[in-house]
C-alpha cells in the first residue's frame, strides 16, 4: 500500500508538471510577435501624386484578427491572417466616396491548427459564412496626414454592424497602400469567445488589414 501510495503520488506530480509545461509551451507558441500593419511609405499627401481614381486591391494585401488570450494567468496575443483579400475603392478629389473589401475567412491562419479549426468550424462556421465584408457607408475627406476614420458596415457570420475603421493611406510608385484596424466586440457578430478553464479569450479584439491597391 505504501509503495502504491508513493507511486501514485509521483504519477500525480508528473501529470501536474506535464500540464504546466504543456500549457507554458502552448503559450510560447501562441504568443505572437507579429506587429500591427503599418505603411511601407509616407502618408497620403506627402507626395505630389494624386490618390484620386478607381482602385483594386491586389497582391501583397492581407487581413485578419488580433485578440488577447489568458492561458493559466499568462497573457497571450493571437494573430490570424490571410492574403485572400479582394476589394475596390473610389477616391474623387481626395474624398473616399466608395469602398468594399472582402476577406476569405476559411483561409485565415494562426500558428495553431487546433485554434484555426475552432475559428473556422465553431466560432465562424465558414462553410455557411465564408466571407467577411467591409463597406464604406459615408464619403470621407482624406487628410494629408494622420489616421483616417472611415465609417462603414462590417459583416461577419451574417451579422452587419456599423463600425469605424482607423487607417493610414499612402500613395506609392506602384499604387496606393492602406493599413489599419477595426475594433470589434465578438458577441456583436454572434461569436462566442471560448472559455475552457485554462484558456479564455477576450470579448473584444480587432480586425487588421494591409492593402495594396492598383488602378
């Protein structure tokens, strides 16, 4: 009985150690050093080239999400991204008059296949709701510098919510760049953040984007 008790105690200790090491390893893999999207050139208005015209999102564009997790008391940042992004924008006399962007949610990836499976199948149900869409709802004069605030409708999982996108815009030799984010509360879109005891996900996060437009 004494040997069984000792052996059982050792086994229990090993299980606890394995759980601690495993969750710490998960945290180190889940934590992301991926920086928020930024422009690779100067803001709009810093060059002589006009940004007026009709634009189409092309190669080099990406979008995704950023959210905070708490894993056994450790703060973890999760970033998911995809380059499967399409969109158009119209600028007239330096005023953004129309824009629509679509993101293929099924292709959004993080550093964890398990997390990606939960996102695609349970959180979003990409088989039913494969796209997220942002549509500008009010013309916005674009200033020469600083962050632009663009009003629009964001649709995820069949639910459309009015939001404000914060973005920077730059004219480049190749076309136009935009980089920014939309702050969101997941439950506004019918998305329940998972809470599985040892890991919980914040109720709010952000949709991030970097887009390269050409005429």
